[in-house]
C-alpha cells in the first residue's frame, strides 16, 4: 500500500503539480470486515439433509469422528489408515451465472484449534491438520487421517489420567472442522511446497453430502501380526 500526498509549487512564474509517495511498513495493515445474513445462514445450518461450506467467514462443516469406535473395535491391532470422502452436491439452482464457485481447497483440523491455527500462522502437519483439493470426482478426499484419530484418542487417554470428568468437560474432543482455505506454494526441485495457509476470503460456496440424516462412511484398515 502506498499513500500519495499531492501538492502545487511555483517556480519561475510556473505552477507545477507533484506528489510525495509514502510506502507502508508491516505495521500498516489492511483489515476486512465481512457481514453475513445471520437468518439465512441459520436456515442453511439447520438443514438436516446436507452440510454447507461458505466463504468468506460464513459456514464451516463440523464433523464428529468415531474415534472411540475405531480404536476400541480393534484394540489389539495396528491402525494403518483411515479414509473419508466428502462428496459435493451439485446445485439445483438453474441460474448458473449467479452460482458461486466451490472451494478448491479445504482443511480439516480439530474444532478447538481453529483460532490458534490462523493466529499463529501454522500449516498442515499430517497429524492434526490435513488438506484436500476438489477432485475430478467432485469430492474432497482425505486419504489417511489415521494420525488424527490416534492423536484424539491419546488426548482422551491423557485427559482421563488427570481428570476423571475430562470427557464431560470436552464436548468437542472428537470434532473437526472443514474450512475452505487458500494456499500459497513455492516450487523447489519440481515439487510444490505449501508455505502459507489462509482463510479463503473470496466468494465461494457448496453443499456436501452429510447432515443428521446422511452419515458419512469411513473406511478403516487395520493390521495384525500372525503368530506362527
């Protein structure tokens, strides 16, 4: 950002127009305020037949992961992978020229980590934060969130070790958010490395298969050693 101060001056009976340019420093910030129709958003959120993603700062989809079921059903086995896909629904609106684009990239992270993630400018780590891009099959695929399941299970175990009432005090313990994001990458040795993940501030929106009436299928693969 640059601020220009224009002024006039006279020299040799001639009046000139010039300006003084002042470039901004990192202390000068551009801030954006977004106002949404809260009643309209509430109607979308309460729809039991699907979930929504809307930007900027509109709607995130919250997902309850079956952590206890995944861990306890095969307590003696090793967890190899946990795969989950969120299928996008095509809009039924006929006025296609007014439709918003679907988010190209979304992020999955624990619900209670959302604010800290952006404030501390973190990035995905394939442990507590995962990203996915819209695929050619019109879906967002998270191919292996096994580390997320293990982390949430360990959080519960550690919490109960110090507080028997930890579960009741942590209603969001198994919940994650799907958040539309924009990612900045750098190319090094023919590979793209994501360096910055930010809230998507463009106008984007989509419906996802899900909601109270449509649970999402989770594919889990375990392994065990065979005794000879």
